[in-house]
């Protein structure tokens, strides 16, 4: 019978090689965002997601995640509306920015804004696409949601079907050790400023 290494045996490795560098990255990125006028910030001590998995409703009872993640938002909280997310994973790392799984009233406000201002949202997305971003399309609806049937056949239809409004950039493994990483991430966040402004204004009007 074999036993897995205990948490204590690996804690020092995790704290020095994963947690500390990721916190430092968040701190530096928050400063760089501030210099560039990007309204995203974070407390490095609170921005990194916990390594423990929630296994209550999962068949996979592995206690720890195999990736690390951190988030910056307008109010500095993990649950802020409109975020910049960093995902570090041996199988593929990425950065993402926008509005992930917004609560129903916020999602409705985003969809309404997309229908009312299709040119503006596409301009915001194109600004991100020029920086190498792609649009997250996971979990999209197959039909238009109730109340938005009038978007059928319009340029807003696909976006209205989405449950998120997120763009993402792949982060090659070699980029994670590049001294230019903070600048690269800041460039991505800056490219998504129009997207963030679009969503924040949609909520303020709702």
C-alpha cells in the first residue's frame, strides 16, 4: 500500500515556488495597471485562489488542485464584477479578462447592452482580438434566452447566447519565466479596457 506525500511535506515547495511568485506577480501587475490607468487591482495576500479543491459534489476526491489561479478586479475582491484572471497550469496557462458567470441580473444587463450597442461591443472585442485574444465560447446556449428572441438574425445573436463575456490569451510555458511577463499581462488588460468599460456601464444603467 502506498501513501501520497502529506501536505506538510510539500507545503514549503508550494509556498516558495508557487504561492510567493504568484503573489509577487499580482502585486507587480496591480502597480502596472495603476500606471496605465486600468481599473483593476488586488491584495496579493488575498488574490490567489486556495489550492484545496471542493470535493463535496465531485467524483474526483483529489484534495488539491493541479493549477494555480489569481484574480484582479475593480474593487480588489475575488468576486468583483469584471476581472482579470491568471491561470498557471502545467497542461496550459492563460490569462482572461471580462465577465465570468455573472449573476442573472448582471447577465441580463450585459445581454441588453449587447443588443442595444452591437457596434460598441464588437469594437471592444476587436481591440482585444488585435492583442491575440480569443472569445470564450464554452457553455453557450443553443437557443436565445427568453426575452431576447428579437436578437435572432442580428450581429448580437451569438454574444447574447453566451453565459459569459470573456476574452483569453494563451500563456506559453516559456513566457512564465520571462521578465517581460508583467508587461505582457498589462498589455492584455489594457487591450480589454473597452470590454470592461462596456460591462461596467451596462450594470450602472440597469
